[in-house]
C-alpha cells in the first residue's frame, strides 16, 4: 500500500496531497456504507413487490390474467358488432323485431360475460397460481428499474456533487491564500489541476465505484454486454472530465461571487442538464447545427448504448408510450451525420463523435485553465487562440448542418436511411442549410459576445500597451513586425476591435461562400432560394451581412471605449450600455406598432435593421450601410485617439506642452 502511495506521490504530488486529506478510515467507511445502504434499499424496494401466494389474477405478471384480458377484448369487439346490428334493425328501413330482440339478448349475454371477467380481474380474492406467474418478466422489468436508477444516480451525483466539491475547494484555497503557494510550486499547471480533479471528489468516486459491480451485474442480467457497459463508463468519464474542467475554470474566473461559486456552478450544471433535455426532447430531430450541445448531455449515449431501457414488453403487455419515445429517439440518433458521414449509423461511430465533441470543448477549457492558473489577470484565451476556436467551431456547426434530412428532399417523402433504392425524390442542399443559418447565427453571436468580453482589456492594460508598444516595435525588423495592425491582431494587451473583426470575418466566411454558390447548387430549380435570391436578392443579402458586421463592430468599439473609462465597475456599465443599445430601439419600434413592412426605413436606421431589409430598396440599404460605416470610423478614430492619449506618460505630456510654449 505504501509503495502505491509513493508511486502516486511521484507521479502527481498534488493528487497525493488531496488524497491524504480525504482518504481516511472513517470517511471512507461512511461513504462505502452509504453506497451499500442505498443499493440495498433500491433492491429491497423491488423485492417488496415480488409476486407471492396472494398475487391477483388481474395483476400484470399473471399469465391467466392475460388470457382473461384477451377474452374481454373479443367480447368488446363482439359487443360493438351487436350494437351495430341493433342500430340497423331498429331503423325504419331495416326494422326487424325478431332480429332486434335476438341482438338485444346477445348483447345482454355479452355484457354478463364482460362483467364476469371484470369481476375476476378486479377481485382481490381470486389469486394467480404460482406456476402461472411470469417471474422472468418481473425480474427483467425490475432489473431495468434498478439499472436505470443507478445510471441516473451516477450521472447526477458525479456531475453535480463533483462540480460543487471542485469549485468549493478552489474558492476556499483562494480565500485562505494557499492557492498562491500551489501556483508557486514547480509542478506543471496540468499536473496540479489534474491532481485536484482526481483527488477532490475521491469520496464521490468511492461512492459510485462501490456501486459499479451491482450496476454491471444488473446490466449483464438484462442482456447488455460488457462492451456496452464499459462504453457507458467511458462516456461518463469523458462527461465528468468536461464538466469538471469547466468547474475549475469557473472557480478561477468567478472571483466576484465569493461564497456563492459552488452553488452557482453546481446549479448551472443542473440547469444545463435540465434545459438541454427539455429543449431537445424525446424524438426531436437531430438534423441541425445545435446537435453538438445536445450530445454534451449523456442521455443520448444512454439511449444508444441501452436501447429500450425505459420500456418493457412482457406477455404482450407494453408501456407503449415509453417504448415509442425511446425508439423514436434511437431512430433519430441513428440518422445523425457529420458532413454527410453517417456517424450515428453504428454504435462506435456515435461514441466516437460524442467523445470528439467532449474532447474539443475540454481542450479549449484547458487552454483557459493553463493561462489563468498561474496568472489570474491573464485573459482566458489569447487572440491567436480565439481565431482557432472560432474557425474550429465553424467546422462543428457546418458539419452538423450538412446532413441528409427528410425535409430537405423533394418531394417530402419518408426517406429511408437504410435503403435508398427506389426513392424518387432528390436532396436539396440549400433547403437543408437555410433553416440552420439562424442556429449558426445564434451560436456565433453568443461566442463573439463572450470573446468580446474576454479579449477586451481594461484601461490600465491598454495604457501599458500604448505606452510601451512603440519601444518594443522599434527593435523589430520588417513592415509587418512594426505594424500596429499586427499588435491589434496578435497582442493580447491591445484593444480588441481588430481581433473581433477578424473573428467576425471567420464566422461569416462560410455563409458568404454559400450565398455566392447557392444558385449553382439549386440544380433542380426548387423554391428554396426564392426568398433570399428572388425576393430579397443576393446583393441585398450581402448588404445585410455588411450591416450585421457594421453594427457588431460599432458595439465592440463602444464596449472597448466604455472599458477605457476611469470609473469603477466599467464592465457593468459597458455591458449595460451595449444591452440597452441592442434591445431598446427594437422594443420601442415594436411597442409603437411601427410595422417594418410599411416603415422599413425606421427599422433600417435602428439597431435591428434586418427587419426592414426585405421591404427596402437597394439604394436605401446602401445609404444606411454607408452611414453605419461612417459611425464606425468615427468611433474607432475616437478610440484610437483615446488610447494614444492614455499611453502618453505624464513626462511626455509635460515635454510636449513645453515644446508648444
């Protein structure tokens, strides 16, 4: 045991430090006892409903009861037929007293038969023989209950409790000052953070780990193989790594919420799990660009790995609602594609794309962790990293956009993903892309907003850059190395306008390329491009994109200028100002009942001009766009002057004044 601890200490001293403080006899025994107690309670809850000698015939697992139910269904069908005969022979046209009386007599006999069966099925005194009880079906269903309960418990305990413990530990170490000593240690950032990730939730790991044998045993008894169960644990581990990484980053950047970080972090995880599950409900189509956020929640992996887990069919008895919902979700998952590659058609393909998605976001979170851990004042990511993040995010969005979808086929016929032979329709790529443009736009706006907040430095940082960048650039060779544009795009301490402009260009590049080539993609001359090409016009659409760029850059410039103020709480004022500019004018136009179809110019000159593009002429749009560009140039000029003045030291200003005198 000591050798193992020594090896752990040599491999990761931080992990050894965390384990020494937590892996003690009493806490481990309590945690293990709680785990076994909960497993026992779960098992006993199922055993209490085990059919016994007084198991009613009408209960679910009595085979005789199913025979009675079948007989009752036959009588109900016969009663319907007899009732139709009564209606027939009681009418004036087909009236027949003899047949009518005979039918009424048959209906009475039928009713007596149904009442007899209902009395047997509902009676608590008619018991099912032990030999007629389906114990196999009972155990199968209740094993599913236990397996599903354990699976859900693993997810919630690991994600919610684990994130709480990680955030709470970092905030306590920050408050006590011990985190600064850890920062000064010779260990690498990744070693320290990984040690905390593995060591802090160790009691949670023990709680779940002691339940894994029972969970695996129940899964094997249900017919799931070790590969399926092992892949679930792998997916759960990847999910934990992603959420734990996010929890560590949240703890490092959320210094404004002292004391509330653990609750906010774990609450955010719970809210995320709920909102994604509620938004993308069971059977929700997956042929859209937002799939990447859906598969960050482990429910889809559970459905794919353990199909029909939430349904049970025994002796022709089924919970049809649960079975249909589970099957419909599995069907949608199997249709999942990435750049038309059917990644969802196989289990390993779906697991691979899910792991790649977790890996992508975990990688970028760790870039922020590595930057912020040693230097709490550093930005979460650098400007260069932001370009790679935005570009790779476009690959994800457009990859999940480019899928074969039933709604993108003409005619809209049910499309079989397993057998295309004999299908007379054709796929329209434009029809698939157009609905996803709004999804792509939404996520890009969220990303660019976050990058604007992250990459925009405050007054002192910009002042230092403006004061010293001339000195540092004078020693460089070449035009590009001495260029201020290079500093705007690559230097983290410079203003963020150039970096956001480049990121904005990266996000819009795929959409602009598609807009230019979309007519050539419409080889079957469908109506998918009628609005964009024929009604609005391609040139007006490009102008609308230009207006979006101009408005966005105006917001970024104003935001950066607000951060240059000398007042306290600059971020608060900057965010409030941009929010007011973005939302108050459109809200005022809506509340004033100014219809964009009748008064498009009012909307064009607002902060939401796209509502008036459809009903505006090209010259009007160009004039408004030129006006926006003029405003942007004016604001950017004022910003650069403000930066230049902020960079002048008091000595430089004094010498300049003496020279003028």
